[in-house]
């Protein structure tokens, strides 16, 4: 058997096992569905928000994007990550970095919640490791504290912070709850896009640091569920074992999570960093809030959001 065929065989087995791992978990849940229609965004179409200006927003809405794992930095930096480590304002990105246009897409879709003036990205190593993500969370936390001081001096108030994490960027965000100071009282909103749910960080959603946590996932996203978290060794995982990641977080009243189907199709892992998806992301967040008011989430319940776009 050729090397190529051997690799293909291993990949097929890996994908099947990942799917079986999630399906066994999903059978425990009661499934509820909601269908919504989202029309394509037209930049010239009135939004009803034109009368609002940044000066009327007493509390600035700051958004920080945290990118996913990087397997090839020389490509990943330009495709979905940042020019350098640390907190970077969108104005510091050149046009060669794709993340600049992705952030602009989010802002254009909802300039009040995600104003361009207050859009940032956090660059981290992107290494596939429990310990590395926790270390980078400390850097993110330090950057947030410094940013809050800067905003307090400039605007007279602390900003509202929204963290958006793609893939393991979500686990970097969750680790902030593990490294923050005990007297840190700022509330943060977290939005997870295809975040692998792992035993190392999933309990962090209960931390009072997070005011709300949104999580979007898809059955088509085998990369999310395929990360073999049992293979990592650290202080809490002393022996390697077969354990893949999950797609659903445990229940919490602040948690808003849903399986996504867009035009009857699930979304792939890289679909979360496509412009068409980020154009509708603000609407999806609002739909989950509205759904929670209509029908509050319950334990052992899986929500499926059917989007016609």
C-alpha cells in the first residue's frame, strides 16, 4: 500500500471515529429547532440605526477577535491570523492580512455593536497545547486590563468587551477566566465559533467573568470534534488516552449555543471565517437572545438554528 493511501485510510478512520464520538453524545439530548430568514445585506439599504453615532454610545463597544490554531504560520498569519503577537487595532493591519477585511465585514453588518473604531485582534502562537493556550490567555488578560485603562482615561468609562474566538481561539478566551485576578470584576461577552469543547476549559463558562457566552457549532465541522484532547499531557492529564473534543458545552443560564444549518447545510470549520458568515453573525447572536426569551434553554437540550440566507 502506498504512503498516500495509508494516510488517506488513517484520515477516513479518524473522521468516522470523530463523528461517532459526537453522535453518541447527541443522542442524550432533546432537539428543538428554530427557522429564520436572513436577507442578503445591502450596503445602501437603510438599517434604522443611522441616527446613532459613536458619540451617543456612552459605553464604547470593544471587540477583540482571537484567531485559531496555526499549523503553517507563514500562511496562517495572512489567511486568518495577525501580523504579530499581542493586541492589534484594525487600523494596524495592511490589506494583505485577510483578517482585516473579515473584521470590516462584521462592523459593516452591525456598526453599533461592532464599531470599526473599537475593533481589535489578538495574535497568539497558535500552538496546539493546553498549556500554551493558558499561557497566551494570560497575555490576552494583560492586554485587556491595559486597554481598559486606556479607554477609561480617554472616554471616562470602561468599555464593554466582546471576545470572538474561532476554534481554539475560543479556548484561549475561556482560559482568561482561569488566569484573571480575583478582584477583576469586569463582565465580558464571549462568542465561540466552532470551539472544541474540552474538559480543561469547559467549566470556565460558569465563571462570573462572562456575562454571556454564545457558541455556534455544526455537525459538518469534524475538525472541532476531532481534536484528540486526551493526547495532551499536563498537570491534569497525566496519561495519554483516546478522548476527542465535544461540540456542546454544559448547561448554564448565561449560555447561548446552537447547531447551525445554513440553507440546509452544516458549516465547515473554515466556514466561520468566510465573509458571508461574518456578515450574518451579528444577526445570529440576536436571534439566540430572542430565542432564549421565547423559550429558555434547559439542560440536555440541543438547539438547531435553521438559517435561510
